[in-house]
């Protein structure tokens, strides 16, 4: 999985980049090597917004694009919450694909018996 980390209204430090890679390492083992993860870290400049640190991710898989967005007062917490949300989506996507292939195999077996 290729990871691209960008910052908007904030500087992306090596610490943030390593934290993103660490959080998404587990997801990287579950998806294809061709998958592209685009992470955008931003800061809301409005002082009335308490949860100003925003982390957004878009994971492009074969046939699907998964998106997650989280905000909190701390950037590391936003990244953690976003990674957990993305992990749940990847798990659900994999289960759907697996169920689909099992159903097709079962249907093919039934067609073979009828013929």
C-alpha cells in the first residue's frame, strides 16, 4: 500500500508521518500492494471550533474507495480515530467480497448438480 501524507494549514512533521504509517500498517497487510492511501492533515483556523485538528483519509482499492474523516483537539488522536474508522471499513469491505465469492462458488456447484 502506498501512503501519501499531505498537510493543509499545518506542517507535516516526520513524527506525524511516522504515526500515520504506524497506524495504517495493519490495514496495509489486509489490502493489495496496489492500494493508494491519501491522508490529509489540516487545522481549522476558526477559534470557535474546539476540535480544530482534522485528519482525512481516502483509500483507493480495486473497485471501491473508502473515506474517513475525524476531528479532535489533538492531531495524534484524530489520526488514531480515523485509522480505526478506516480499519472497520476495510474489514467490512473484505467480508463483503469474501461472501460474494463464496456465494458464487456455491451457486456454481448447484448448477453443476442440476446439469
